C-alpha cells in the first residue's frame, strides 16, 4: 500500500512558532550503558506537524480527548493556493471554487506552497484563511483543515519579530507585529467544531482528487493540541459521500 508521509521530523532544530519552545530530544538511556536505547522528549503540544483543539483558544472549548478517534480519519481534498504568493488572504470565493469537491470531503488541505520556506523566517509569510473563508469551510461540513504553513491564520508578524536568545512567550509578544498575527480563522474553525492541522509537508505528492487521510493525535490529558503523524493513503477506497 502506498502511504504519503506529510509529517515534519521532531528534533533539536525543529522550527516552531517563535512563541513556542524548541523541542529537546536527548538520550535517556543507551545500549552501551543501560542496555536499551530510550529518548527523552520535552516539547510543546504544538510542535512540528500538529493538530489544534478548540481548547487551544478557549478555556471552555473541547479538548482533543472529546473527539472520537474516527474524527481524525476520512476523505480529504487538496485546495491549491500555491500560486497566490506571500501573505495572500484566502477568500470565501477561493474556497467556494472547490465547493463540489468539499461537499464530498471530510478534510480540506491547503497547499500554499510555503513548505518550501520551512526553516526560515519567511516561513511565516504564507497565505492564510480570512474569517469568512474559514466560516465557509465549517458551513460545508469540513471536520479538519490542514495547511503546509505555520497557521491557518495570518502569522507574518512573526517574520519580523526581534531575534532573541531563548525568549519567553511574553518576550515574543512584545517584539512582534501583533496586528499581523491573527486569530480570526482559528476562532471560526475551532468554534465551528473544525480542527486545524499545521506544518504539513510533501503536499506536492498528494493526488488532486479525493483521498484517504489520517491525522490521529496522541491521547494527551486535557489536550489543547498534539503532534501527529499525518499521512495520505490514496489507494484506500472508502465512502466518497457524506451527510451534511
């Protein structure tokens, strides 16, 4: 069976949102000393390719634990915005261009072309969803929106943030263009029960039509988000219709 891996590796150089901590991956035990190899991980819940829960932005929102496992697997369609350029705002009209396909899909995967800038500060200048575009996706019954960018929202304010050594969350907030790091799409999607996957990669390998995807998270207590192993399995045939 062909499987397309859409997941970023977690290592000590993994790029994260500037307000998050870079993960720590180190040896806890080795075969030479303890007889087994064991890694110790220290990282945030929004590290590398990950999924956001409503609880991420609202203390009353649902955690990932409140969603059944089958919520994270289903049929998805790629929306191609790779020719739109930096900091392009994706509109409702852009989304509705794919209306027919989206009505058959569980997931919408935004190919912005910005995975090519991963590891640079320009990575945060990706196209993003307007609030109205996000609402259109929830109205079409989409359960998960994925993107190869750092966020479903505008995040280009991070690209000009002052470079600080080991900054705190508050340090970053004080040294970025806060008006250019937005939250409207998150609020519209998560508030409408649509989860968000960010930091996808290898989207150029995906089929253009409907295909089967899995975005299963870790089972973390009170989870506001989780790293995931995102994959596409284009050879799996399943129901290509859904009730709206």
